[in-house]
């Protein structure tokens, strides 16, 4: 019996076309599943960014208003903004929570190194737990420039 299967050539006749059909059906099913998953609103998350005001400052005590926004520019309330040293140095990390207008007031005291003409203060955001927000990409930074 096993010897007769070895000589049977009918099994290979339809194999290539069956593989092509299986591949086409599989790709079509994968496309339908991916479009269904991407269309679900509950899975989508929104990246947030910050808009510091002023955008450029000098070394020393500075009051900065930071607005947390979504990609459409709408303000995000109840987010925690963290200011920390970038290439400019801060003595400590400063935090504030945004109000209904998406704004948080921070007081920072950036300093630059002896031969450093400019630096940055970095911001990170802890989004509110009530929305589908995320802060995974780098945010806009505050530019610190030495005058003269």
C-alpha cells in the first residue's frame, strides 16, 4: 500500500492552484480583519503634545504657561505636565496639572553651562486616565537662549 502512494501522481496535479487560492483567500481575510480592527474607536489612542508660552526664554526664573493639546489642537484637561532638564539644567523637576482650558502654569529656573549659548527644557505629560490619551513621542521643548 505505501508503495502505491509513491507512484500516484494525482496528488500533485492540483497542489499549485490550491496554494494560490489559499493565499488569496488568506490575504483577503487578513485585509477584512485589519480594517475592522482599525475602525474600532475604543482601541484608538490620541497622542498629546505641549505648547509652551513663551517658546523662547533666557536663563533664570521664568513663568511658563504650558497648554496640553491633542493632534487637532483641542486642549486636554486634567493632564499632569512635568518640566525637567533637557540640555539646559533645572535644579528640580516641576509639575502642574492642566485646568479645563488645558493650561498649566509652571515656574522654572533654567541655567546654561559656562560655554553654552542655548539649551532646552523638556516637557512630558501624564495624560488623564479618563480619555484615550498617550504621551509616547517627544514633546515641544522650551528653548533657553543666553543673551549677548
